[in-house]
C-alpha cells in the first residue's frame, strides 16, 4: 500500500507539471505585449465540432487538429524553458567538460540528474498549484479560466523572482515600450510616501506597469537569458580550480621529462579525487537549490 501511495503521488506530481507546461504555452500565445498577463476577462478559445460543416469542408477542422498536435509536441520544450532545467544543465555541462568526463559518464545520466533536481526545485511551485488551483478545479470549485489564471500566476511568479532586472528591462524595451528620459522642471509634483516627486509621463507609467507585471513572452525571454548568464558565471567558477590542476599537472610532467604521458589522463584521477574529498557534489547541489527564490 505504501508503494501504491508513492506511485499515486508521483503520478499526481507529473500531471501537475504537464498542466503547468500546457498553461504556460497557452499564455505565450494568448498575451499580447500591451495586455496584462492575468486578465480576469480572459476566455479560453472554444473548440466546436460541427459535423455538418465537416462533411462539406473538412479542411479547417483538420488544420485545427494539426495545430493542437503541434502545440502538444512543444510542451516539453516549454517545460525545459520555464523551469530550473536550463541553469542546471548548463552547470553540469561545464562540470563534465572541466573534469574531462565526456566519455566516462553517459549523457543520459547528466540529463536525468538535471531533470530530478528540476523536479525538486519546482516542487514548491507544484504544491502551490496543487493546493490553490488543481484541487479546487478537480472538485469543481473554480472554473477552467480560474485554473489557468492561478496556475500561470504561480509559474510566472517563480520566473519573475529569478530573472535579472537588467534582462527584463532589455526585453521590455525591445518589445517597444520605452520610458521617457528624466527631465527637470517639467511634470506635476505628487506626494509618494511622504515625499514630493514628479509625476511620471504616460510612457514611463506604461513601462513601470509592464516591469511589475510583464507579459509572458517578455518574461520568458528575459528568464531564459538570465538563466544562461547565471549558468555561465557558475561554470566559469567551476572551471578555475580544475584548470589550475591541469596546469600544475602539465608543468610537473614536463619538468620530469614525461613528454609521452598525456597530462589530461594523469590529471583526471587527481580532479576526481579532489572533487570527492571536498564533497563537491553536495556543495554544488546545495548552492544550486539555494540560489532560487520563490
């Protein structure tokens, strides 16, 4: 019975992950650059099957089904892009390359480790979705539109909390929303938190509103760029100690006159021993998990 309950929990968690990925994909094509990401009046597109119309002109229905099937094939890519998988996979790729383990450990093992860590990091988001969106929808307490809105809210909150401000500002400007430059002696003075400041212009207000509530397509692009930057920074820090070991090993072998011995083959066990002795996997995984904000 215990194994059965664990299997049911795992199935439920995977179902929630698929729901989150599907809803993020819907949000990507439903939001425009000027609209708020969670509009209470948002209505999901209806699919109506008219048998009479299909008999006369079956092509539109066929194209519609083809579009939906294409969207389903893109769900795994949306799951990879909207979670912690990008940063983890980049960091483990640098770790594998710096240690020289390109042939020692299969690629599927690294992908599996990255996927399991992604599930662990995204578990709090999935629990919030399960408690506040999935369970009420299953028990028919909320509508499907509310389920989509709540699920997207928690997923986008996670992405926004882990996105650099500079990257978000960049894509907001690239979407065509730019603030006016600050001017002196112009504009109305308003009181904010006990201080008098100049009232921002309409463009600046629009920019500030989009910065607080960015559309999904803007937030997704900024989040991916931010994750890549973080992954490369951590990868550089991982490379440094292993590079020092390679240089020391190569210099030692050359000083001893062992020109026929490969420095990489000799430094590999040294790097593995040093990484295991300092408990590098625990340090790396702990830093990865703690680097995310909810």
